[in-house]
C-alpha cells in the first residue's frame, strides 16, 4: 500500500502556498485508526479550508460522528489551485486531512450543499478523489455519496452525482444512516439505498423518476416503487437542547473567515420573510435554553483557547432570553477575556438596552438588513420593519457609540420599481441624519451592500424569475448614481454569479449534464471572483442545448409541477401560494409567534415527542 | 507578576507554521491551560508574549524561546498543563522564571546554531569548501532590501562552521541579532549546497554573557 501520508507531508506539502490548511493535525482534530472503525465518513465541504472550517454544520456532524467510538469522520476541502495542480500532475488522489486517506477509501462521502456556486467544485473533488462522478457507474467498493444542507431541498441538478440526499436536520438522520451501514456491510449498493430510502429525511434520486409529456413538458417526479413515499419528508430535531453540539472546535493554525467560537441559539425563524429559504426549511423555531448555552460556552472556551464567541442564529435578537443571555454570558466570558459578538441582529430587535449590552462586550461592526428601500416593497417581501424602527435602532446604535453601520439590500425583488431602488438612497440619508440626532458630530461610515435577489425553491417567491441581466445592471446604475451624493460606500456583488445561482437553484435533472460540462471546462470555486468564469458556464449551458439567462429568468405557473414538489420541507405549497399572492398585493403576514399562519409544520411534527414544548410552533399546538 | 522564558521545539509537523500562526497557537494554548497572561495597557491591548527570534517557514528547531509575562505567580503544575495542551509537534523543553526587569529575550539573542544533515557524497568535498570560507578575508553577499541591493560582509558574522564527516552533518554558528544576522541559506549558497528548506534545523539560540555565548536557560541574570 502506498503511504499517502508520508508522500503528502514530505514531498507535496513543502511545495504548496499555505500548507497549514492541509495538515489535519489541528488541536481537537480527531485522528482515529481507520482500520478499527466500522464506518468511515469523509465530510467534504466544496470550498477552501478557510470557508469550510467556518461552517457550523460541519463541526456538528464531525463531533456527532466521532463521538461514537466505532465511527470515524475526517474532513476534506477543495484544495487551492496550487495543490490541485500538483495532485493532478502527480496523479495523487485527493485525501482526507486527518489520516491522508483517499476519498475513494471511505464508506460514506458527504458533501454539504450550502450554495449553488459550489456545485462544479463537488464534481472536481469527486474526480480528484478517484470517485466515479456518476452515481450509477460507481462500483461496489466506492463510497456512497450523500448530500445535505439547503441545496438538498432542490437537489435535482445534482441527482446524477449523488447516491442519496438527506433533507433537514442531519443530527436526526445521519446516526440512523450510519447505524444501518454498520450493520449491513454485506448488502449491495442498490440494496443499501433501497433500505436507506425508508429512513425519514433520506431521498434516493435513482428511485424517483421525472415524467415528461410528449412535448418534453415536465409533469412531476414519481417514486419507482409502491413502498416509497410520494413526498420525502424532511427530518426535524425537536429538542435542540438534547441534540448533539460539538464540545470542542477544531482550532485552525492560520486565520479562517470566521475565526471564533459559535453558539447556535436557535434554529428556525418566525419572521416569514418571503424571499428567505432558511426561514422555511429550518422551521419550526427551536431554541436552546440559556442554561444549556452557558454550559456549552464554558466548555468551548476551555477546550479551544479562542478569545471570541459569536451568538449565531437566523436572527439572534429574536432569541426569547437574548438580553438575559447577553448580560450573563457577557459577564462570565469577560472574566476570561473572551469577547462576545452578535453577528445577525435584526434592526427592530436592536433596542437601546441590547445596544448597550452588545457595546459592553465588543464594539464590532453593526450590520442590518432592511433588504428593500420602501415600505411598500418591504411589505411585499414581508420584512416587517418600519422606517421608524430602523431609524430608531440606528439612533440607539450611534448613541451607544457606534460610528459605522453596514446595510444590506437586494435589487430585483418581485414588483420592484425605480422608486423602490431610489428609496434605498432616501433611507440611507435618514440613517445618516440619525447620527446627528444621536448627538454625534461629523458623518457616520455607512456601507450599502447590494446583491441581486435570487428566487429559491420552497419559498413564496419560488415561482418568480430573476429580472434580465440588462435590467439588473440598469437598476444597479440608478442606485449607484443616486447614492453617490450621500457619501455612503457602495458595495456591489456583480450580476453574473447571481444569474448562475438562479439558473441552478430552480432547475431539474436537465442541469446535471450542464454541471458536468462546466466541471469539464474547468469550473470550480465559483464563489471566488478570481475563479468564476461566466463564459465557461454559458458554454456549458449551450453545449447542452440550454440557455443560462432563460433559465434564470424562468417564471413558473402556480399550477405547474415543480422539480422539487416531491420533497416536503414541512411547509405546504398551499401556504407558499397564499404568501406569494399576498406579496403581489403588498400585504404583510404576521410573525408566526404572534399568530399561527397554518404553514403546515404541525403535520410534519405530528407524532414527534415535544412534551416540553421547546419546539416553538404554535401551529403544532393550535390544531 | 511572573516573567518566564520557555524553551520549546518546533518539530516536523509544525514546521509549516508561520511566525503569526505560531503566535496564535501559543496564545490559544495558554488560554486553554488557563494561564493569566499580562496584557499591555491602552486601547488595543495585546498579550505580553514574544518570541526570541523568528524562524522561517519550513524550518524545524529544538531551540526556540518564548518570553512571557504573567499576571500571577504560577507553579510547576501550570506549566505542565501548558505543555500538555500544545498541538502535536510543538514541545515544551524547559522553562525558567527570570527577574521582571530583564531586557526582552529578543534583544539579548546574538547567535543561532544550525545543523544540516549531509548526504554521503556531499560531506567529502565539503571540508575544502568550509576551509576556504573560513580562511577568506571577507565574504561579501548581496541582500535585497526595499528593492535595493546591498552588499554585506558576512565573514565576521560566521562564528563557527564545521563539516562533521563522522555524523555527516554541517554545523554553523551564525550571528543572529547583536552584531548582525546571517541566514543559513547564505552560507549554503557560498558552499554551493542546495538550500532545501526542509533540511535546515536550528539547534540553539545564544545570548552573550561577557565574552562567551550561553544558552538562555543557563545564563546568569540579575
């Protein structure tokens, strides 16, 4: 047997730019003797180490798997171009970090599907790792390839490359999958997949078939066997306190994107923003208790040596005990010289008191996301923040000592007009004026970060298309012109990546061939400007008889079958339809903490043990 | 307050760490061991930890030093805790308490000892080259600094140079701080040896004590 580790460390690593990201021996990395493990899992993040290591989901699954003695999880990331070139030149396979084991030698190879722009990278990693790209041509000895994360809610563009997908909370599904694999090593791939398909949250794409009529019109996706569910249901962790959470974070040597500890306060969000996929697919709201969070924080600080801890959630300010937690945890951590940060606060939850507390712990940057410039458009997207709320929050923040603020907006939202675009500028002016009202002299630093709205599956906007590229650019210019005089800094993310994202996010299996072509053309790490090639992607669509722009702009009819209809997020299509219609009428819906909107989560939660009522879903109790 | 010098080894698995990475690794290890490092005063507080001498990426060493100021007097158990929490490949060799007013170790270090294992065919013809270097009156080398070339005579900065045929290794004692700095690569180039980074190994740092060199752990301080 080749000693991969010796060759990798002695001959390959000295030739690469940032070797520390490939060492795999960081503090708290788990290195097991794989020959003694019954199930070997490679957890792959299809991006660079610095991005992947910042991701909480990877840490959760890594510790969940490794906490079981006879299972092993190792990490693998996309190598940077210098290492990739060496691997290809030397025909050295892409290996896991911990024991330098080729990907092909694992039982299970799991990819996280965080964003569409990572899809070509997945194919590159499979190829580099010596794993067959097409699921149907994989041999018995090859790993089962599984995908999870937000992308699993419309995995059809990847259906040919994956043996199965896991929908929803993997803390629930993955242990069942691994236990099954441990007990059934003698079964063939096909037999394993058939059995796995019976586990809640597991979707085996080869067992489902899209149907088309004679004109090639999509009719829906149906199961191939009678005992398969017509709709695959998402898995849900009911009690987050009891769910696995890493007690140790792997501590990188070099600095990574989010180089700090992260505490997940809760999962889900009750706000109901209509563009937001996370707001749907992580329902219902489930909180960890302050006691549990404090216990976790203490342990994480002790085992990692980090000096910063971030409280993270979709909207951290909505945590029911936020003020108590920030105060108490802030005091405890300050004693140990650890700073507390709150990266995702909503404007309206940023009260004067919370502003004071957050300032005490750390004066980091403040980021708020009004998303749209006018009240009308905010009503369309159901971002329930009024202008008064925003200005109030900004004034509080300035009074508490902040001198800068970052505002996130989207352009291209359904029903948007130039008035809405220019409304962004009007709002920015008012935020700047609030600085003076707060008694500060001079001008605040205001950064306006603008991205293009990309419709996603399982949201009320899933039927809407992206506006054409030229129109996006025109609105971007309108905004840039009108912002110029304000002195705010304008950050624009470009339209091409959003077009691609939109084309991939709502497509079906016809995109598998496109992604394969793109990978062959060398596409990879498309989230990085320096690697992203729009030309190559356009070529890949063209080579398969498709048009990227057309697919990005595609408008679905409300009664048209959608490529992800056979996957159940827990939220019903009837609810999404109603929300879409309300949006077009610029009518808001309430926060579902205040009033149950009947989204359907109660049906999914039926029969789940939730006697403590920690899963905050009024829906579940109103029925 | 307690001021401490720590001697440590940076072995092969850690040789790829940059100076900055290494500092972060130590800071986090010290926090894991719950040792109370003193912080500088002011707005941007930083922990009072410094290295005696930077080490190039890719080079291993058994003679690295940290100079740390703690807020409290610590016992041996505290340093055992620290040694245990270091990542694989970083080894604590020794520690000593020093008077608080001692100048920074960085400013005291004046020489470094290096070793380079030789291949069999290299050591034979090397004796002559070493003798040639040592008998030279001057050894001018060119250095680039801020895009300008500068010529430095490194002969007076080479304190010792020997090719050990029996152990087939090259040993060098070179100025490092104090009178100047000689990089091992510069000597290897003059000896026409390929400067493979993975081969060079630092064995010790020295501070001047009167007219002698002494290891930091042994030097008398007052």
